């Protein structure tokens, strides 16, 4: 997954479910691939829906402080290329997501980011076209997560203030779930004494309402390699998944958006016919749309 903000080759590795269909065609399911998936160790349906829904996307956020251009809301944008950054380092810095109402929270993912780190070069540099560094000392990433229904009374969801691990992307699961509206990250300690910097404070669980209505959309080919998808806005949807493929049964490609309206989707093959479907999702579930043929 491309970041490329500090360096052209700045990347993160993502793991996605993949396989071969009955015709021997390779597929890779990226529809909700970075949402919680349950792994049993046995053969599973590669297209099964996620265990829990995303609750934090686009929700309000507040923080103890922030650097210019790195506001708290960026931690809920679902964009690995943007982040909240505290104005300074210190355990008194915090970030809080307001889900808008109480949900059954089952998991929280904390994705830390790097922002123009100015640190002494550790270890030796190996000559070559690209410098290589050797870290000579262990580093740690520490923090605490607290949850609340009213913003005043807090319960510790996870306490990693004394760990000896350095996990820049951490995932905390609470199988039984806990009612919460506010999710607060605090007591942050990062390598090299850097200021807290979070690209995603992602919350997963369930709402107690209904899944969205079937979305309405149009899709037209725009040249040989692109298509334009126009999704009609609906108040009950948090976002939409644009699925397309060579047949109605092989919608192996996906493009997720968090707002309705017009979206350009590339990566089509010249001369090949396509089918398109748009699914809608919110905190309570996923609703499959109708499949149309792309002309």
C-alpha cells in the first residue's frame, strides 16, 4: 500500500484473501480486506463478510493539540497518506474519536505514522544506491486506550504503557464487546521521542440499527480504460463499494468510497466487457446492490 509522503518508496504490506475459481482464474478479495476477518485454519468462503463493521470512518475527533495540517479528523479519514500529529511529544498528548452514539465496540486498530522524522542515524551506513541503516538498540511503542459512553467516566480498553514491543500497527480485540461512544488514545510513548502521529484510530463493532437501502447508481465507460460511476446519495449509508468484473459472477475488482456522487474508476482492459455492482454499508451491515452491464 503506497504512502510515499516521507519517501517515494514508502510502503506498507497488506495481506488479502486470494484463490482460484472453478475456471482456474485467480482472484483477490479486497472488498473489506483490512476489516476484521476470522481465520479458522480451515477452508473458508473467500467472499465472506467481515466479522465486525467499521464504526469510526468520518466521525468527529478531538485532540490535546495538533500540528498545522495534521488535524485530529485526519485520524478518521481512512487514508494512510494523512494523519493527526500532536504539536509536541509527551504523555499528556491524546486523541479521541466520538462515534456519535454508543455502539458495541469489539476491536480497535491503532495505526501510527511517521512524519518527517529528524533523528540521529542509527548504526552504520552500507554504501550503495540506497542507504541502509542498522538499528543498534531496541525501541518501544507504548500507549493506552480508554472508552466511555458519556465522555466523563472511562474504562481502560487496553493498557500497553509497560510493554517492550514496537508495534506501529496494533489491533486489540474484545470478543464480548463493550458499549462505547468515545475512544481515547493517551499516554503515548514512541521511538526517538517523536510526537504522537496517528494515521488511523479505527474502531470496529456493531450498531443497533438497519443496514442501508439498496443503492442507486449509473455506470458508463469513459474511454477504453476508465469508467464513471455516479452513486445517488443516501442518508443511511456510511460508504459504498464499487465492484466490477468480467461477468456478474466474477466481480473480482473493487473500489471503496466514503461519499456518493461521481467517481472515476480506472484499470479496465481495452475491448473487454464488464459488469458493475455497487454495495452500500454502514455501522449495521452491508447491502448488496443490483448488477448492471457496462457499455
